[in-house]
C-alpha cells in the first residue's frame, strides 16, 4: 500500500552506556581483548607479551572518545569496533557530562572523538557537545566541520532552507495553528531523533489537536506526497557505503497518525539519486551521514540529512561492519 509522507527517521534507542576506559590488544594478537597498558611504543599485558606499534591496525592513535545520549545503539557498535581495533575506548553520555568541566582524562593526546546526536526525548545537549568540540582539534573529531560550521544542522527547517535550490525537496515551512490547508500535510518536530515527532495530519481539527500536544514554534509543516518508496543512503567520506529501502508505517493516535519507518531491503539506486545524497553531504560538510530520500510518481525528493545516523539494522541487513568502516575512516581523517 502506498503511504503519503516524508518521514526521514531513525530507529529507536536502547539502555544506557557504562563509561569505560580500557585498552585491548589488536585483533591479530594471541591475547586479543586482553586488558593491557601502553608504554609509548608497545602494548604490554599480563602474559608479558609485546605487540609492536606496527602491529596495531590503527597506528599510534590510542584513544577513542564516544559521547552520545543514553541508549544510542550505534554508539555501542562504534565502541565495540574501536576496542576490536586496539583502541582505548572511553564512552560518555551527554547526560553525565552535563554542564560540568571537560576533564583532561577524556581528551588525552592521540585521541579521536565521535560526538553523536545530542538530542533525546526533549532533552537537548547541544551546548555540551559544543564544549567537547572546543576541547578537541578538527582533525580529531568525526564530522567536525559540520558541527562547527552548521551547529543548527539538526533543525529540519534549517536543513530545508540549506538544501532548497540544490536538490529536489518537499516544501517545508514553520507550523502555525492558523494553517487552513491544503490537507493532508505532514507535521514534524524541528529537532527530533529516534523516529519520534513525525505525524500525518488530515484535517484542520487534527492539526489543532496535535498542536495542543506539540509546541507550534518547535515544528514544521511539510507538503504531502503520496510515496511509492523511501530510501536511506549512508555516506562515509564521499563514498556511498549502503543503500536500503524502508517500509513506511502509520500508527493511528487520537491526535492523528504518527509516521515511522523500518529498514526493509538492500536496494540499487539510479546514479542521479545517489548524486543527490552526495550533494547533500557536501552541503553540510559531513564525514558520515544518512540521507533520506522519498520517491513519488517517478520523482525523488531529499527529506533530510542525519549527521549521527543509526545504522545497526542496516549493517545487520546487508552484512557489513559499518562501525568498523567509520572507525577506520576516523583515524585516517585529515581536516585541512
């Protein structure tokens, strides 16, 4: 069945991280995943074995800092991949860091950092993310240029205005209670993640009811299109690393219909469609992102750009170690 909307949402979240700070031997060592120490040239473990620096697949970069909201599934995968490659991984939550000082032990020399999406269930930790960013140099941080040059990149209205004129998009505008049509229309929270905050509104009465729950100034309205398909394209650097189709789901609620998506199957897209995704990644200066594209009556529209995409379901579906690819990219990253 065809469903009409432009969701652009990620998968859900899971339980909290526990901050850690361990070093593990590289995968090829005989004591892989043994806790060891570092003397500047070698890993050394309780078995008195030495693993030379040249054996470390990540070179001399020892530390990986991952900061996310509590329950970020993909952050867990990134941490596991980092440990598997011989890095000392420290996991923190934005909730834990809060407004406190940035501790030097979190950002020692030879550190790479992944500062994930700072939004969760109404809590917005952008200021905390920016303070962490300020404590690091650009070449240390995944998506550093995006975070520095486009601090409002999570805002769907900002994204629409940045993409308009560069790629095909569905028209979006600030939500108001006085909107009288045409209907149906899509209502979205300007800042949301984890598949939350996207609704199909069919009548003025449904819009009024929904805006009793949602703050109008925190939402956008987006033109409705009857969709034939929905796609997620993952880009790492300038390289497309995954393309999948997604099922569109409608959950009926008292104030209207809530919209969500679920990863469905691998898909091959036309080069022109893939080029839209690459162009969006360039607009926002992304290292790693997920671009959501909708298809309607043979036309394609970019819905949004997710700078901290959830990728667990996609990686599992296509049998790819996406987290490992991201870690490999990060440690080789060189921002001019």
